[in-house]
C-alpha cells in the first residue's frame, strides 16, 4: 500500500471521528455509552472532545505535511507492538497512526480502561482501506511475534517494560506531568484557558497542568474566578469523591489549602497532584525557574506560559497538540522510519 493511500484512508477516518464527536447516529451514542460504562472517567463530553480533536488533525494537508518530513515511501514493514495507556480517551491513537502511516503493522495491546474506541475506529479504517486488514491486530493475551515496541505506562510499569522489552528497538514512556508558569498579569481569557488545561479529562492526562508556579505574593482570586467555569465537575461522583477524600486527608494532617469547593490548591514541590488537587510553588525569578524546569525535564511533559518560558505552549492548548508534537519529546516517526 502506497503512502498516499494510507494518508487518504486516515483522512477519510476523520469523517468518522467527526461524527462520533457529535453523536450523530444511534450507533455513536451506544458506543459512547459503552465507553462510559467501561470507564467512569470517559464521560460523553471528554470522549467527544478527543474525537473532534483527532478529526481536525487528520486533514489531508496536515497528514501530508507531517509525513513529508520523513522518508516513508520505502519502509520495510515490521510488526510494532503498541502497549497503550487508558487514562484519557484515544491516548494511544497517535502511536497507532504513526505505526500505520509509516508502513508498519500495528499489534495493539489495549488498556482495560479504554477497550472500545480504537477497535471501532480500526474496523472503520479497514472498511475504508482494506489494505489495512493484514496490518492491524489486537493482542488479547501476551504479546508475541513483534519487531519493535512502543509502551506507555506508569513509572512502575515502565520498569516491567524495560525488563521484558529492553532488547527490542522502540520507545518506553513513564509518568510525566505538565506545569504552568504565571506572572500575575494574565488576562481573564488566559486564566480561563488555563482552567481547560487543568480540568479537561479531569486532570488525568500527562498534558494536564497539575502544578502552578507563581511569583511571591500571588493573589489566586482571579485564578479561582476563571476556574469557576468548570464547576460542573462537582456533578461527577467520581471526581467529587476524590475532592472530598483529598480534602479530608489534608485537613486531618493540618495541611494548609486554598479551596473553591471543587478544586484544592496545595503548596508542594512535587509535580504529580491527585485528582481534584493542583500543586503550586512560589518562584523568586524566571531565570532560576527556567534552570529548575530544565533540570526536571524528565518529569515534565509540557510547560504552559505567556511565552516567557522557552519552549512553552500557550494557555488552553495542552490538550490539542499537533501531529508533530511527540510524547516525551521523542520523535515516533523517526524511530519507525529507522526500523
């Protein structure tokens, strides 16, 4: 199958994703309900957001521009095992796309937290382009007969991955979190966009902002006002149970908190905050903070700022990365091209 045929097929798949993103048919609504039943965090809003984002990414121009940066015409097909996380809807779709677009075969090990969306899309893709039928398979049991691996998981599972898959070429990803750097002069629009970076997917993604860096004396009132637009999270029992639990634990430990009744702010040097909690830390000057963040590059997925931090992304964009934005900064297509 030629590269252009692969590109054309994924572009046509964007129509399916757009339809899912709007629940245009009864079948779509049933699939979304099934996702919610299998994973309580996968509510309709979040699944639709993911589908619509991918429908926009799979434009003909975007796919051709992205693929055009690599030599994918004469790839010797290998079988690439993809071990997927399940923290947010379609979190492994970029790996799935990269493997197939590069001309390789995808052997997918799904997360038990996201078992429905990708198989459905794979079926639709094969209907669009039958040439993919012998290039997509799903592993029910232990993985076998593969040439490379892309595995995403926690720090604990990464050690397991290193042990079992270390001899194969590929990519193994660990825990990461995202941070935002504020200076106190952010507009209401910027802070509202930052709230999207925090609350989308209930904060479960590695691109969700889980920590704020603020200058000494920062007033959090404007931040809390902007976050109020996400107060609907209190209607989700899983989220509010986490909020109540974390608040109780912190208060029993006499830990000082900032609280708006659905989000807790806790001063903490860590990066990985619990659900319903965002850590914050004061900084003295941006120069020192840049050095600190550079030293923590292995723990940080992305930095959000007004542009004052080199390599940062704008407020409100963490959950809408482009095709050429790679998890952990590792170029997946380049690795696949070299197999």
